[in-house]
C-alpha cells in the first residue's frame, strides 16, 4: 500500500468482514450507518483502537470512503490514524481487526494498542 492522500484505508478482507458484521447487526441496508474508528487512551502500549457502527456524524468528524466502506473518525483520532489501513486476519493466529499504522512508533503483540 502506498499512501497517496491523507485518508484511512480498508483492505479487501476487512471490507468483507465489516459488510458481514453490518448484515448481522441489521444495519447493512441503512445507508446512514458507517464504521466509526477512534483512538482512546489505554492498552499495553498507551493508546488503543476502537471500532463501532454509528449513524450520527459529529461536528468535528472526518469522513472517508475506501473500498466501498464509509469510515468516520473524530479529528483527534485522525491525527493518529492518518494513512492507516484497517486489516482483518482470520488465520490460526488471527487477531481479527487490526490497523497497519505507519504513525505508530511501536505496537504490542495483540495488535490492539500502539504508541507514537
């Protein structure tokens, strides 16, 4: 992946899993729903990622679309997530959703927290 603009990317595997989870949650047919990503304090490296479905845009939200998935994040989180790619791993050692974050100086083994 080569970053060409300041955005949040979604891999093909992550896209398919997000679509599946939206179907299971009963919100796939409602175009007002999107994937909200954020960064919160905590985790073994200091900051953790947060994922959820939402249908309410807040005033300082940043809105992106990649690979057919609408992704929304607050401005503060976007500073940590710029040019990050949401990935999904389902192998034997699969860790589910994780972020390939070029801004992280280190991350933990679980892939759910990082430091800058």
